[in-house]
C-alpha cells in the first residue's frame, strides 16, 4: 500500500449514541481510522458491539434519535456536518450502502430495469433509458447476471442473485466509498464465496474503498486488506489482515480468533462472559472483565492507542505506555493471579 496516498475516508474520534429510557447507549465510542482508495477494511466483532451503527453513522444513515460527535472526512468534507441535501446528493454517486437483506430493499412490483432507472434518475433527472440500460448491463455483467434478466422482477431471482443485484445498484454509480453490512449473512456458503469474489474484483475495477462488516473472520481473511476489531463501541485493534491474524496483539482479538477456529473444528469454545451493557460499560478497558491478561490499570484507565510496527494499532495496556502502568511493575501483576492467591490465603 502506498504511504503517500491520501485517504478517501478519515474518521476521527467518532461517537454515536442512542437515547433510551435506560440512558444513552454508547454504540460507537471514540473510533478513528483511515481508508485508502481501493482499500477494503474488514470490521469484525461480536453481535451488538456497534458495527452497524458505525457503518450507518459513516453514511449519515442513522435512525431518528441517534446522536453523533467527531469527524468523518470524505475527500476533505466532514460528512457529519454537511447539510442533509448535500448528503442526499452524495449518496449513490459518491457513497454507497449494501445491506444484509436485499428483499426488504427491492420493490417487488418494480422490474430490475426500473430499479436502476429510479436510482440513476434521482441524481441525473434527464438520463435516458438507453444510458441507464448501458450502465446497468455493464455492472450486472460484472456481477454475472445476464442481460436477458434486465426486465425481470426481484422474485424471479435467487437470494444470491438478489444480493448481487443490490451490489450492482450500489455500484452502478462507481462510488468512491461503500459500506457493506453483513452482505453475505443470509446466503449459503457457495453464494457467499461468489459474492466475496465479486466484491474483491470490483473494488479493483472501480477503485472503490470498502468497509466490509462481517462476523465471519474467514471472509475478512479472504477479502480484506486490513481488519479492524471492534469491542463495545471501540476499535481495539487494527492492522494488515494477514498480520493481525498471524500475530494478534489484543487479547480480545486472540480470543475471537480462537473461538472461531474451534467453532469450525472441535465444537463450542466461545469467549467466556458476555459483552457489556453499552449504557454502562465497565471503567477502564471495556474488555477487562473478560480478559485473561487483565492488570489493575485495565480496571481504572482507558487504554491508550499504541502504534506497533507495520501500522498495526492496538488499544491495550499490555502494550503500554509503560510509564503509566507503573515503574515498579506492580500493576503488571495479573488480576487473576492476585485473585487466585487471595483465594488460597
Ligand atoms: N435504534 C436503536 N436504539 C437504541 N439502541 C440501539 C439502536 N440500534 C442499535 N442499538 C444498540 O446499539 C448497540 C450496537 O448495535 P449495532 O450497531 O447494531 O451492533 P452490531 O451491528 O455490531 O451487532 C447495541 O447495544 C444495540 O442494542
Ligand atoms: Mg449489525
């Protein structure tokens, strides 16, 4: 990856919270990352950790009642503060979203051709049917959908084909930035592999930057340049996907990898404990109650983002900074070890 390349998307200290009766749900809690042109960043983490909220928040597609803070720079403009109409104009041509359930997004009464016409006309009112058809058939061709299906209705397609249609509808504009939220979750394994291959090829073709949300680490390994690991509203580790998988630096990443590997081999091995309630996450590192390596400092202070070699970043006290952990090293005592000593006494 070229270091001098300007990022397309640059997120700084993004926060998103939902007002509820129980208090504010801090679904995204200070997230920062960059995305380079043509790069695919995978976003993983257990259910409820804030992945969809982050993805929607980036595109200004949050539900009523959600509040945000921080900065989302897209080609220099702060998407968090641009006007609604500006955002509407950018959605489609510049910013795309691929959802999990294509059926709820496609109109059963409209032919595929009409979906493309509607989408393209919203941004180019006078565009002719011929021009729409040319653009649509090109993108559908890349998606492996034959031109003979252009005038079919959504129900005439299989689930996998519908998902490819959705991707086609998002990509017909050749947007610079696309968020795909679990685009293959409802699909069988073969179709999933096909979709992943398409996403992989297309970003080369279109130079699209992709945020690919999934709970499937296999997909990340196959389709992503970098991976960001999310826990309780925070990105706890981010880096080159190969590097992170080979040598995970955050205990949560390690546990996540281990649980996934054993799920496919020896059966259940989930991470003990449950993710925290995001209205009232634990102080310090949100993962400390479940962390096998927790130290005293982890219970008290938010970990500080540390940059490791190869651009890998981790928010974990095991990586310092040492001067805050304590010069005498006492805080390096593992909490669990202390507890077991206390039990024996
Ligand atoms: N509209 C909403 N109102 C209140 N809380 C919400 C809303 N949407 C999501 N949440 C909460 O925000 C947290 C993050 O949810 P979500 O972004 O969907 O996570 P993920 O996609 O990782 O499963 C969860 O605790 C969820 O219950
Ligand atoms: Mg989700």
